[in-house]
C-alpha cells in the first residue's frame, strides 16, 4: 500500500493490525471477507464531466455463498455482526482507496446499511487514520445509507 505502512494493516481483512474489529469477527467471516475485493466506480458530474470521487463497490461475491451484498449484510445482521462486518468492509475499501496514487485529490463514497445508522460506537473500534496530507476524512470520504 502506498500510504499506509504495511505493518499497520492486516492484508487479509483490510483492518488495522491489532484492531479489536479483527478479533470481534468469527473466523468464517474473516475468511469470507478476505476473499472479497473492492472496485471503484467514478462519480461524474454529467454537465461538466468532472469526477467528484469514487464509489466503493464490493466484488468477489460469486466466490461466496451470497448472491448480493444485501444477502451478505442480511446474514451478518441475523448473526448480530452487521456493524462488525460493515466496519471491516469499509476499512478494506479505505485501504484500497488510499493505495491509489491520486487518492488525496479524490473523494471516496461508501455505502452504509441504514440498520447501523445511530448505533453506538463499539469499544475498541479505532477511528479512521488521518491521511498523510492531514486532510480530515470529511474532506475525502462520504457515506450514504443504502436501505431505509
């Protein structure tokens, strides 16, 4: 990774090394999430053609028991792990985004399952690390709920 020291990230899950998030997920979820990847879709202003940022999209579900991201998140919710799974997926997306050469000049858009909006923060979840440019995450990341 270009901007995150390798010893500070777990390459399998995309979470910060030593993070409580890693320990909170059962091994089957950790292994499943390790097999997934992130793709980025540009978000373009149609009138000007200017790229405002990139939306993180989950890829690799064809190698999993889930037909869609919604099915994956529903299963996590049924097991009481929705927030942990979503947090691990977001960390994976942020790590992939920050590995791009032009990430400091772009904005990352993350989808958030509305079922976790308003949940209290979990103990041990570290905040996202600030980028080397010291731009706060609000300047390079946005999120939007995907369900009502």
